[in-house]
């Protein structure tokens, strides 16, 4: 089955918080057998309930989806590498209606690709060093998106202080942003704007996927008026990152190699080294 993805395999189980790094051994086997290429999305789906212990879904590769009804501890999705992790309290439950805490600290630390969808709030240091994954959460603690270099983080709820400290790339989308929560040393280097037209469908599709996989009542309510949702979101990205991205895209449009020396010379000049 691991050599092809003609059909999805669905497995069910119950977790306790003493079970750490759930999914990691399976992820290792998928990576070993596919040479690191992974499988098609949702080739293997784990339908779980209970409480995930530390490092739930750590290093999860593409092809494995872990859907948990319940909650999880610290380091959910640590090193996420293409897989999909969705954690929800259960549609129609009191915690789901209030976006109650659902995960601990340092979720998606060092994530490189894939999706982490949390239908509730997470703790501190959410999305640290994210370099390519899409993360959706309904509230975070202090120091969110610290040292982020790529990917996207959508926060459908409040944030703690020191948001975006050391963030050099990627994009944040924050509902009802309180600008005072941004890291004061880095805020001057951020571009804050409404959701850009070219990102609108990406944002809406991420929230739709979040709602479908987690059963989030909050996401369903927000999607009832997509125009209002987009109007309440602020898009945040480092200006230097936007400059570099635009120059590289311009090179590709001209048929040039975006990694050519002349392109990087242009980038270094535009960003003052």
C-alpha cells in the first residue's frame, strides 16, 4: 500500500497523554519506503480520540493525516514535514463553541510543510521557525511565529504579546489584530494590510479545510460571511521578504534563473545586504 495511493487507509484508536510522539514511527516507515517523497494527501488517515501526549504527530510526512477529537500537549506537529494534523473538541460541544484551549506550547516548532489545524487555542511559542507549513489556530499565547521564515499562520482569535519576534519570512493572518501585540523591535519592518486579492482564496480554503477536518464551530461561524471574515483579518509580512519574493518572481517571469548571481546582486542592493 505504501508504494501507491489508490485508496485511503483509515485506522481508529484512542490516545492517552502518556503516549508520546504518536504517529512518528508510522511516519518513519512511510519516509523510509518512499525515499522521502511521501504519499498522496490522506493516503493514510488516523481517526483518533482522547489526549495526545508530547510531540503528537512529530515529523509527520506527506500522506498521513491525523484527526484527533480531544486535545494534545506540547510540541504538536514538531518538525511537521508534509502531513496533516487536525485537532478539534467535537462539533457542537461547549469547548468547540468557545475555542477552548486545545494544545500546549511550542506547536509546529520547525515545521517545513504540511498543515496543522487546531480548533481551539494553543499556548506560547506557536509556529516557531515555521518555514513552509500552513498553520490554523483559534488563539495563541506569547511569542507566536517567532523566527518564522516561510509558510503561513492564520490566527482566528486573540494573540499574546511579542508576536512575530525575529520573523524574516512567511505571512501571518490575524483576526481582529491588536497591533500592540507585535514585537516592538520588528513591527516597523512589517507590512500590515487587508488580505490581498491574490491571497484571498488561499485564506478561505485554509479556513474551510480547518472547519471540515476539525469540526470547528468558530470556523463555521466565520465562514458564514466570507467578506466579513476577510475584512477582519490583517495580513502581516516582513517588507524585506516581500521585496525578495517580488524580485525572484520578476526574474522567473523574464525567463531567468531566480538564483542567478545578477538576481541576488539585485536582492542584496534592494535589501541593503
